C-alpha cells in the first residue's frame, strides 16, 4: 500500500498556486521523484502560458529541484 506524501518547494521568495501538492508513493525517495515530475510539468505549463502573451514573452519561472521537500502526510 502506498503512503501519501506532501511536497513543497522550500523557497520563501516567490509563491505560486502550483508549487505544492500531494503524491502517493512507496518511499520518500519515490515521492520526491514523483513530486519533481509534477512540479516540472506544472512549471512547464506556466512557462508556456507566459510565452503566449506579448507582454510576458521572455518571462520564465524555474525552481531548484534540490529545494523540493517531501514529508509523509499526517493523518
């Protein structure tokens, strides 16, 4: 049975509505891998949206994969 893990990016400089969430995994290591995949996908979507408007062309949002924190969700 997989556990539920909560993930977030530890930066306190910029907040987004998509820099945290939950994943199901067999271990904290697996949870971090899945979380990074989800974050990469979400940031890619945001960057695509930024690239489509004239006033935000050239803007990007990135995250440091080393700053992803994962913890077993408390019940």
